[in-house]
C-alpha cells in the first residue's frame, strides 16, 4: 500500500484507510517532510502505525528528500530511536528510505 505522508497525517482514527495502513503487508509512506500539513498529527500517526507494524513484523518503507541529519526536523527523538534500534537507513543520492518491521 502506498500513501503520501501528508495524507497519513490527515487520516482520522476510524478511517478505513488507516486500518489498511496498519494491516497491509508492505506499507510505503512517501515524501516524509515535504510540506506535511499537520506535523504534530503526522508524528502521532507515525508512532501509532510504526509501533503496531513492528509488533506485527510488517514491513514499512518511508521515503524523503532529506539528508539523514535533517530527519530530526520531521521525526522526534522516540521515532528516531525506534529507527536506530529496529530499522535501517539507506541513502541514495538525496533520497533516503527508512525500513522497519523486519
């Protein structure tokens, strides 16, 4: 399932799309940090979605155009810590993919 990061931040708790995001085998969250409309709500959704997906061992790929050092502008410390412990950061030119849930 593919979802734009801004769209993820706009999903309400009972939205059927959010249920699909939580349960699909492979989730791609695209364009993290590119003009996210509700950054606080997006961080909340990322916490919820990543925690659930990691518990279920479901794969998640997040793409963004930020340098690794700039991730702190869109990910708070608990999310960055979770990625350090359970994920992998791959940089290709200026594109970064964050993979978690293995």
